[in-house]
C-alpha cells in the first residue's frame, strides 16, 4: 500500500484527493498529538535536569489514566470521520476522555495562533512531525497507530504543490474560525434562554458587559474570516462528512455486529441511516454500506427500504466479479427469500428460495444449499421432519457448526409441538448446547435458553420456565474473539418479557410494568415487549371489569399476534356475557387446522366449552386428548378443572371432587394466583356439595375448613384485583357461616361484601 502511495505524483492529486487525505480535521489531530508529545518531552527533560543538579522541580507528568484517555481519544479521532472544530472542542472539554488541563489550554492557544500566522507555520508543523518519530523522548513509535497516522499525513503533505498547500492552510483557518463562530452563537443562545425574566440592574449591567465582550469577539472573528478569503469550492462549508474507506469499513463492521448482538449499542435507526448516506456519498464503491442499510431497515420493518438496499448491495457486489457463476447471485436470491420470510411473505420467500437452490445446484455449492435448506424447513409444512434430519446430518458432515446447532434447536421446537417426548426434546437441546459452548456461539446459546423457557411454558412448568429465563439474564455472554462485552440480542428481550408475564400471573402488575419498561428501553424496536405490555394491560383490565381498556388491548394485540388476540377477545366476550361473539372468535382459531400450536388449540377449546354448555363434555374430552398427547400437564389440569365444573353443575359432586384431587396440586404448583384461587374455589364447592347428605358433624367440620380455605381464595383474587371474584368468595362464606349458625361471622362477611361492593360495584361477573 505504501509503495502504491509513493508512486503517485503530485500532479494527479485533485482537490477531492486533498479533502480525502489532508483535511483541517486531520491537521487539528496532528497538532493535538504534537502538543501532547511536547508537553511530555518537556516534563521528562525537567526531571532529568532535576536529577543532575539534585534539586526539586515541580513537573506535571501525565498520569497513567491521562495517558490511557489520550490514547483512546486519538484512536477514536483516527477512526471516526472528520468533524468540525466545535465538535472537536466539545469532545475534548465535555467528552468521556479526561485530559491533562495544560494540554487542552496549549492546544487551543496553538489553534488560535494559526489564524494569525502564515502558511509557513503549517509547513513547520508538518516538518516537526519527523522529529517526533525519531526523538526517543517523545515516545512515538513509528509502527504504532499514532505513528502510522503521522507518517501518512507527512506522506500526503509532501505530495502537495504550493498552491494546494496554500489552499489547505486557508481551509484550516476557515475551519477554526467557523468553529469559533459557532461556539459564540451557541453561548449567545444559551445566555438568552437562561434569563427569560427581566434581570436586576446589577445583573443587567453584567450581562451588557458580557454581551459587549461577545460582540467584540464576534466582530474580530468576522474580520478574520473576511481576511481569510478562499474559493467556495475549496472550503468545507458545504462538503459532506469525509469518510475514508478504512473508516467506513470499521464503522460498518461495528454497527453490523451491534445490530446482531447488542442493538442498544448501535445508532438509532434514523441517525444510522443518515450516516450510511454520508458513507455512500463519500465512498460510492463501498457496497457493504447498502447491506448495513438493509439490516437497519429490517429492524424497523421497512419493506421498501430493505428491498432497495438489498438490490443495491447485490447489484454492486456482483458487478465487481467477472465470473458469471459468482456466488453473489445465489446468495442474493437466498437473502431475498430471508427478507420475504421476515415479513411473512411465504409464497415470495419460497420462490426466491427455489431460485437459490437451483443456482447452488448448478455450481455444487453445498454451503449455500444447506443455508437454503435450513430456511426451507422453516417455510414449508411438508416432510418437515425429514428435511430437518437431512439438514442436520449434512451440516455436521460439512462442519457447519452454526447451522447444525440451529437445526437441532429447530428440531427440538418442532418435536415439542408435535408430541415428542419431553426427555428426547431436551436431549436434542443439550446436543445444541454442547456445540454452542464448544464453538462459542453466544447467540445460539442465548436462544437455547429461550427455547427451554418456551418448552417449559408449553409443558406447564412455570417455575422452570422462569428459571431458564433468569439463567440467561445472569449468563456471562462476553465474547472476546468478536470483541463483544456481552450478547444482548432478541433472546435477552424475550427472557425479560417472560419474567414480566410471570409477574403478571402473580398479580405484580407494577413490577411487571417496570420490567416491560426496562425491555422497552433496551430493545426499542422489538415486538416482544409490546406483546407482553398488551397482555399485562388486558389481564389487569379484564379482572377489574374495565371492558373498554381490555378491548383496546385486544386491538393492539391483533397487530402483534393474531391468534393470541382472538383468544383474548373470546375471553373478554365471555366475561361480558356475549357468547355469540366469543364463539365467533374462538371458531376462527379452531378453523386454522393442525398447523396451529397445540397449546393454542387447547386454550381455544377451553373457551369454547365455557361458551357452549350443551357440548361442553365432548369439547373438553377432545381438549383433554390433545393435551395428554402433547404432554401439556398444566393445560390438562385446567381441562380437568373445567370438567369438574361441568360435573358439579350436573349434580355429580363426588366425581368432580376426584378430578379436582388429581389436578389441584398441578395448578397450585405452577399456576398464577388467579388460577390457584379459581381451583381452590371450585374445590371448596365440590367438597361442600359432596357432603350434602353426610352427618351433621362431618358436614360442620367440612364447612368450617371451607370457610378458612376461602380466606386464601379471597387473598389470591385480591392480589389479581379480581374484585368480582372476591365478592363471590365472600358471598359463599356468608352462606356457609349462616348454615353453621355463626351469626357474628356472617355479619362480618356481609359487612365486608358491602364495603367491597361500594368501592367496586359489580358490572358483569367473569365466568
């Protein structure tokens, strides 16, 4: 690279080349480095002189923290694009890099002096760089990033002719003066904003003096800018941000890694898109920027921009290759399929995927074929198990460890929803975990925990699901090989949302909202926290009887998850007593077919049984069969509870009590407070009904136990803010206390009922 640069002649350097390689920003960075080296060299010389004459001399040597901050600052200034003088000063004064105070003062003095000097001062500054590289006291290594940067500046400065040198110097003067003018304008603006009310006479006099001083400074700057006359084409006033190719490559690599692993560190979507435009404008041939634009559009679900960016990327990448069988064409089709799959365009995705497979077959590209096959079994429902097994086997043979682990996780998800034994499902996930740990695939390791949480939720083990989510949140996912402090992708957001939903089930609505807000802050573009937020709003509004709020949450859910919204709408309609509307929503879910998740189908059948009392037994029997086949233990218990409710209504309390004895432990172990309270309430009703013809002594003992158990029912319903169910429990306590002849207890419960009714009047009872 250096030989190529040396072979250039000064005549071939245009004004655009000057802006790319020798800019006012780069000269300012050089002056900053020079001032630091001079300050350090003076301190070292004074120390040596003090040792020779055995006297004490106060020397301000940069501390280790200052040296580290300065090194990180210069590295950032070298890697970032050019910034104006005001931005540079703001970074030095108010940034995270704490420098030696004398360094900033000397730098500002030197920069101000350049506005009064001639072009020779710039030439002297560049010539002095050679001394920094050979002077052992300055400690600038020629092979260090700072040394390479200084040598590069010297190289390109030597290639300038005199007229280009003068233009560069005038541009530098204009750069400093324009930055000073912007500083003065900002100070004036802040001065007037900070004093909205009329000041006192003394403060007014002080403000007038300050304004007068600022006016004089502004006039001085204006005169200096008038004196520094340069052509408009040679200024940087309207020039775009200058990005070298290496700066652009570093920026694109960092932003791409952050978008995939830690989106919160990446720039916000609008700001990132503006920077990408600047990069493309400065480097039109840098087609990787279009791919970053494609990823940025995906994060905000912008279909048009994503397609345009993807086309631009592959049009430019394939145009640089003379090979007609270049891999860009087949990978372009593969990425187009992925794009359509992200937006749910299944037919378009399959068409693009078939084209990628055909192009890969032509050149025997097995790697592209395996990537295409991994998406094929995601987009198709036919022979899915066979496609997965073949993909995992072939990827393992080709040492495609990432695709192998991804295939194992997909197979575990497929097996979990098609009736696979839980032990075998988790064994498949364990094989994926081994690969993830062996090859440090942090994203798949995180997704493995979310898969486990989802499977435990499917099987009805809520505590194990919460444990898996918490393990992920406490997992150290730092990857030194990729330079990542920790993985903070979508899997982490899902784990946070799982905890929010668990808190919702436990009636901790405020804590759940805090967790959702945390997810919203860390993952602003994710839909997971939006879903959790609406479920929280719906649950709380439904139990409190706030129908309009619940209906609004359902409408929001419909844009995120269609089936969940239909189920919640059916639940809401049943609570309002509108059975016809409820059955319409539930039927829409049941008509989907076998592709529907079994847990969703069982939940729909449970709601259908509540809305259709005549066919409740047959509906619940079908739901029980599906739940048992797919090992859905918690939903099996809920179905048994509903069957017990039906049997109790049919005056079969003993059979209902047997079902409750089988399912009560599961609900109390893994259910939320509302389900626990509902199960205990039904158990009390069955227990009391089963001793209707028993001896008075036995019945009295059972009723007394039931009254005490109903206190726990009231407490759980109250935690969930289901005040209608609380009043139902109190009413049952009143009846039971009256049957026992406990008048005082009955009156206490009646008074409690009346207070609750006045505070929360009953609208319609939740069924």
